[in-house]
C-alpha cells in the first residue's frame, strides 16, 4: 500500500476502535456491559439507596442530612434544641433510630433499612408478600405502609434482604475487580517475561545470574525473615498496617534483588564471566503447572482458614495470588507469537533495550486476549467469594454478602426469597461478566474478522 | 513415546515435592497446637499437680509420636542469632515467642537464661499454697461465739490479709508470669515486670517466691544490655538431617512407613490412619464424579455435534442460550434450589434431603442391586448438581471444536469424495474434534478428590469434599497435606494421560 493514497478513514483506523465496533455489534455483550455499569452505579451509591438513615430530615426546626453526614464522617455527632423543653438533645447519627422520631419533613432512602441492622418488628423470615409491621413515631405497631415494607422479605433476625442485596453488590464487584487486579499484575508480568525471553533469549554472565539468585534469597531474608516481627506486629494492629508492612517487605525483596543484580554487572574474567541462558520460561511454566495441580478452591479455603482474622481484604488477596495462572498462560502464548513478528525484530535491530521493546512495543499489542481471560476470571472470583460466604469461610460473620444470604436460605426452606433473590443476583453478575468475556473474545479474535 | 513418558515422569518428582512442601508450610503456620488437642482426651484423674505432670508426659509422648519434636525441613533460612535447637521447646506458643525475642535482641544465650528464670519463677509461684500462707501470717485466736440456742468455739484466724486477697495476689502474679512467657514487646515486658514488683512490695506474704522473680529481672536487664542486634541482620542456613518432612516421606523406621510406602500418617481428629480414611471417602466421591462425567459426555457430545452441524438453526441458538444460562449458574444455588423444590415438605418430597443412606434400614450384607436400589434416591439431586455445569461446559467446547473442524479442507474433500453425511460427521469430523474433550477428562480424578466441597456440604454426602472441609475446619493437617499431595499427583498423572490420549486420537501428534 502506497502511503500517499491512504484515505482519511484508513489513517484513523485503530484496533481499539475496531474492537469496540465489533463488540457493539454483539447484542448480548453490549447489554451486559450496560448492566455492569448499572451494577457499578448501584454499588457506588449503595449507601444512599439502602440506608436506615434518611437522606434529608427536619427535626425540631433543624435540618439534617444523616445519610450524607454518616457517609463522609461516620462518627458525626450533632445536637438540636428540643422546643418543648428547651433542652439540648443529642442526636447520634449512627445509632439514632430515625423512624421513631417525630420528623417535620423527611426524605427516606429508596430502601429505608441498613443491611446489618435487624428490624425487630419483622423477625422470623417475613415473606415479601406477608403482613409486615411497623412502629410509627407515635409508638403504635401498625401494618407497615408501602414505604417501609421489606419488598424482598427479611431473615431470621429481621434484616432486610433487599438492602443486603444492594450492599452485597459492592462486595461482589470489589472482590472481582481487586482480586483480578492482583492476579493480572502477577500474571501479565510473569507471562510477558516468559513469553518474551523464552528459555534462550535472556543472556547474562554467570556471575550476574548467580548474583540475582543470591539477591532473591537475601531479599527474602531481609524482607520476610529479619522483618518477621514487624509484619506480625503490623497484622496485630490491623489489616491495613499489616498489609503496609507486607508491602515494605516486598519492596525490600525487589530492592535487594535489583541491587545485587546491578552488582552482577561487574566484568569478571574466567568461568564467572561467561554468558549463560536464564531459563525464564521454564521457571514460570513450572510454577504455573504446580499451582494448577493444586485444587484451587481447596487451596483458598485452607489459606483463609488458617488466617487468624477473617476479612474481605485478605480473601481478595488470597484469590488474587492463586488465580494468576490463566492470565499468565494467555500472556505467554501471545508474547511467544509477537516475539517473531517483524515490528519486534525491527525494534531489536534498532538496538532498543529489552525493557523498551517489551513495555512499549510488545505489551500494548499482547494485552488484547488477556482482557478476555480477566473478564472470565472476575466471574470465577465472584463465584468463589460467594461460594466461600455460602460455606461461611473467610468472610467475617457480620458481613452481609450474596453468598451468606443464600446460606441463610439453605437453613430455612420456607424462606424462598432468601434463596431466589441472592441466587439471581449472583447468576446475573456472573452471566454479565461471562457475556462480556465472550463478546471481547469475538471482538478481539482476528480469526473472526470478516 | 516410552522415552517421552519417562521424561515426563521424572519431571513429576520436583513438582510433587514442591506441592507437598507448600502444603507442609501451610500446615506449620496454622493456628492451634495439635498436641494440646490430642492430649485433652488423656487422663483427667488425680490431683491438680499429678494431673499436670501426667499431661506433660502424655504431651511429650504425643509430640514424639507425631514427630513434632523434630525440625520441619532439611534446610532452614534464619538469622545468625537463631538457635539451632529451638524446635526442641515443647510449647508451640513459647517456641514462637522465643524466636521473636531472639530476633529482637539477637542474643540467644541471654534469651534462654531469661526464659529459664521465668519458668522457674512460674513453678515457684504456682506452688504457693493459699492456706499455708494464710496460716503462716495469721495469729490464732480462740473466740466464743453465741448462736441462738447453742454455743461453740471456733478457731478464727485474724490476719491483715483475707484469704481472697492472698488468692488474688497469687493468681495475678501467676497470670502475669504466664503472659510474660508469651510477650516479646519490650515496653509490655517492662510494664508487667513493674506490676509484679509492685505486687511484691504490697504483699509481703509472697516473699518465698520473690527471689526467683529477682533473678527474672536480672536476666531481662542482662538481655537488654547485652543485645546484639547486628546478628539479626546476618542470614544463616541450617541443615537438619532428621526432620519432619524426611519422616513424612520415608517413615521413622518403626510404626510409620512414610508416604513413599503408602502411609500418609494419622489424622489429628480421631487417630485413624489417613490413607484408610481417604480411601473410604474417595469411593463415594468417585462414584458421583464418574457417573456425572459419563452422563454429561453422553448428553453433551450429541448436543454439541448436532448444534454444530445445524449451525445457526433454531436448535443451535436455543440450546446455546440454555447451556449458557446453565453454565453461569452457581452450583450452590442450583443445589439449594433442587433441595427447595424436591426435598421440601412444603413442595414435593420426592427425594431425601441429605446423606447417602438411611442408617436405620441400610445393611452391609445386602446384595449389590439392593444396595443400589437403596442408594439411588439419595443420588439423584447431587448427581444433577454435579452434572449440569460440566454438561453445559462440555457441550459448548464440543460445539466450538466441531464448527472449527467442519470448516476445514479435509471435510470438504470427504464430501467431494461422495461420502455420506453420517460418515463425514461421525467419522471424519468427530474424531478430530475430540481433543478438547480429552483435556476435560484428564481432570476427573483431581476434581473427585477436592472439587466437590460445596456440593457435598449442601447434600451432606460423606465424600472427599465434606471430609476435606471438616479437616480444614478442624486443622487436621496430615489429612490436608495428604489430600493436596494426592490431588496434585492425580492432576499431573491426568495431564500425562491426556497427552498420551492425544497421540492415540490424532496420529499427527507424536512425542518422539
């Protein structure tokens, strides 16, 4: 193709735009994509959709925005003057039962219940269609008006299922995104290294090779053995500081390795100065094989069972560090293919460094199929999280998730709403991710370009 | 081919070693001390001190029997300050704390002295007898006490401390020393030492144990002054010839024969051999997995072939949507729904709710058919749950593979030769589209051993999944390590079998 005859349209051609166009043609996928956006919006605004504190309330001449104030400052305390007595009355936002106050005007959240707070007038599995009760500000127990009905029923202690579902969205999406984020970082890095260098393309002097191995061991020592005390203390103080200490240790590991690697650049005569191949591909492939030979669900259950503290953060990290093999395999295969293409040969011929070739030239072109694997990975991470909550492992008892709601339904068969609604929520989310994955695969696969 | 298989088998060995080691490392870091748990069932008679010395002996025996008095692995990477013989310390919590102290101060000798002093102080304080102290510090008085209609004399001890006070002071000191044994933070240790000192100053009757306490204080001060923290920044590698992993592999030369000779150790829960337990449960899971695989192959291969053959027909589109929906259904949702529909007094009670057999009527002596007739109602719902997702998955793979093959040149050639459609599809195309299906078959055994946790928990089936779940909840680590190793082994074997099957199905693939 001669350059000067390129039309405007051809000049504008980019693979990204093309893929998006292909993706848009796939009706189920694009609908799923919009549903996913909706789910994200629901998750982000869960606090304002389902909350037992009103969005706006006027009480004794003073206006409050309790839901907003608790969102930005959870320990917000405010007071008002009672006009009848002239005394100051303290209103503690997080514990006040706003439904019992005689409010002058009020705007409730669409679902006026919080997921973890029981409603004692509707205990013992109240069905969505059953008679529900409500205690009005006058202190009388009446049949609940439409606004205060539990539209999807309640559980044994009177927690609202609809509210639990709304807040569970946040948990599920977070688990999917964060755990797959961790998995993609590990998987893409290792897969790219393995595919790009193979077993023969990374050449270093023996001295540098041995120094790097020594660096990894020393880095592990300084990061995790000499600092073991700080890490334990960190986790004793809370998950946040524990993860911070862990991150410091990881940086130390990488730092020491890099330092000794630099030191390995020294030119030495004789045996140590000779070049040798670094078997990057074999190392990565063996680790993938080993991780794949362990039953993944069992591995995750075991690791979360030995953790002293049950928390979603730890669960996400565990799912992340055990789920990178698929992504690594895809990246590796793609890089193996790209390595032989002309533009990479050209980059090499121009004398670009390995790092530049890999990051600037190979990576942007090699990522497309990885997105497919990430989309399916998110679906399976959500499935694992809900499965674990269903079994009651790894997730704190008080956390309301889709899986934990479903397991409540397993205990009480009468409460079909505890089975159907969370189950449907999990099913929809997984289907959405799977359909997006399929759409991405079709859009990104050059074989289907017709 | 044989050479290839041999080569693959040799690669197995390091893989398996690493898998078992990983499982081992996880189990070592688990909370709880198995010795504590196993010794709880031991003797509970005799006085307190007799009992404690007896439990101590039992604990020692258990530790020895389980091999917990050995180091974990051949090599251990630690700091220069770390002692070589730490694994000999009996209490796991104390062992952890000793290591923390050593890594903080870098002086093992001083840490050891401090610990010995602490233990001696603990022994002395726990031997203090409230009654004896009370008697020794009180003065006798004889008092006559008048009651309503009778009078009697009673010996009353009068003392500046009541028995309760003595008891409290004694117990608090004891408790403080016990918590000192498990604290490593310098500030906490110092504040506790101050507390105890204050108590000694206030309660003169504790004097008999004060001497030991003073030696604790000196030992701690010595430790503080003689800290050599530089040692904690120097790495050291220690070699242990006889260790837990070695014993796990090769046995201890006596009762235990080692994994290599088929002995996976004893369960911490009930002292049963792990291999016997696993075998019993494995058969149950295997029956389900095998039946479900056979069922799903029987259904999904024809569906896959037909929808690929009639691509874009109504059947293809309809089955694709249905299969996709099934594929995205979480198994615990389907399982719970099935139970809700068919094992629920409010809906239909067609099948029993849980379990594998009715213990009241089942008898081991029955013939095979009677046993099957007894078991089958229990198996229907779990089997559906086991099958539906793999069936959806397989059909989709089969369809894609078949479409791929149907578009290739040799199919056109076969048709051009004038072969009948039946022969083209079932002979030429089918054989070539079987490759991905084989990959799935390779995973049958590993899935049987570990992948069915959720389903077996829902239906309370006494299989591997439930067993594993219970083992994990009860920290039964010999069991978990064995399950990981066995399933790792089966997965690797599965891959190998799949590779060989590839060559059988497709003669173009050769490994020589």
